[in-house]
C-alpha cells in the first residue's frame, strides 16, 4: 500500500473512517479527464487464485475486522459460476476459500437455492449486518437473490427480490424514509441487448414495490444498456453511484464505467450524470480475456476522513482489478461534464 498526504476536500463522504483503505496516489502526468486511475500492480486477484477456477471477477469487497472481506464470483473449469468468500489484510493481497459459499435456506423453501448458478455479487453493511446481493438462476432465468452474514462464516439466503428477469441488484447502505432501497436492471433471459436502472423499496427485504425509473441508456459508450455497480456512496452532494455502460462496437460489446449523483432523500432523482466514461477497457488485462473489453465495477471502499475511494472491478470477465479516485475530484468532474 502506498500512502501520500491527503488533500483537502469540499465534498464530504458521509460515513466511517477507513484509515487502512488501499491507496495509490494519482499519477503526476494524469490528464484532467483521468480522475480515476488504475492500481499499477493489477490485477489484484488472478484468474487462478483457487485451483478449480477458470476466472475470478465481478466481485464485492467490504471492510471487515482489521482488514477486508469479499464475496467473489468464481467461474469453474466447467464454466458454471458460484460465490466464494475471501479475506485480505490490506485489500490487495487476497486469500480466497477454495470451497464455495453454502447458504442456509432462511426461506425454508426448496424453491430458494443458490446451488445452481450464482454470479456478480455485491455486499453492503447495513446496521452491522452484511447483506449479499447476487444474480442467481431460478428455473433457468436470472433473478436477484438476497442473503446475509454476520461473520463471513455462516451465510443465510433470503427470498429472491424480484421476478425474473433481473440483474445488477445493488442495495443502498442505509434505509431511506424507513425503507430499504435497491437499484436493479430488468433484463431478459439472454445476454440482454437493452437495459435501464430502476429503484425499488422494501420495508423488510422481502416485499418490494414503489418501482421508479432512475436513468436510462443515452447512446455512445452507454448505448446498449447500463447497470448499477457498487453500493452508492453517501456524500454531501448526493449519492455517488458508479455504474457500467455498454457500447456495441464492430468487435462486440464494450463495458465501461461511469458515474452519477442521486438525490439523498429521493434517489430516483438524478442530480448530475457524467457524459464521459470514467474508465474504459484500455489496459491489456481489460481488453483481452474470456470476454474482451470489459470494465465492470462491483464494489467501492470509501474513507470519510480523506475522501479517498478504492473501486474494485472485473476485467475482461477474467480477473479482479482495483482503481482509485478522490471524492472531491470525481464529484467535480461529474458536475462539470453532466448531461442528464
């Protein structure tokens, strides 16, 4: 981990101190558009970090104890996928459990199972409990599943959140107006060639309603579909949301990362949305892999004291990588280049 002197910030992160957040200073030769920069030793998780893995990507990381815990998407050599738990003292060097997570069926219903196909997890801590959101297979169709853990040893699966077909479920890190809130992208049963982001509310993480449109694809780098990435970060300027957008090029899909600010009390209202992508597949490990040209954010760590943010993202559907930004710079950039 490399540390430098924190700079003052006018945008504040509303949250906890995270003094051991992984960090790399912004390159001295970065341009005004490079407000997000890559870790120089990427990827932080290689594709073969466990013996059975074909690839490990699109995974979620949270502070836990004196270090960090994560839920990782592992695609096996038969190309089925499931979730594995991992731990790290510094957010960079990871040890991943070679055995998949076995969920206790909290719903006590055989219809609810994570044993078939599980991928693209997110993890968020709400009131001391770690909630896991992932895309599961329900009768062969993609559905958003929910579960939780208190210790990253025992995992309980709850009811599925929505009807198929849906992907990219992302919980907010606290209740708003008394309800849990989740972002999602309704989809289809294939490699969805469309998709916008919606917001849903629940009093109990079981029954969901008040579905509201948040934002849609706009063309160019996000012309095919968009989807929520990491759990929104609460700031003094609004909820900071990193998301992915997809372009259909001559060589296929291209996944890049963008950002927007959502209203703190009414998150279906977009305050600002950056016209430019923040990170696109330009490094070799992002351009070449099992699926070429993919930057797919799934987690972000934030330090309220310094304004530092570390973003974990899947690269080329093969490995897990790390990037950095400062909240003041990225919020300023979003506002200066906003196009709703």
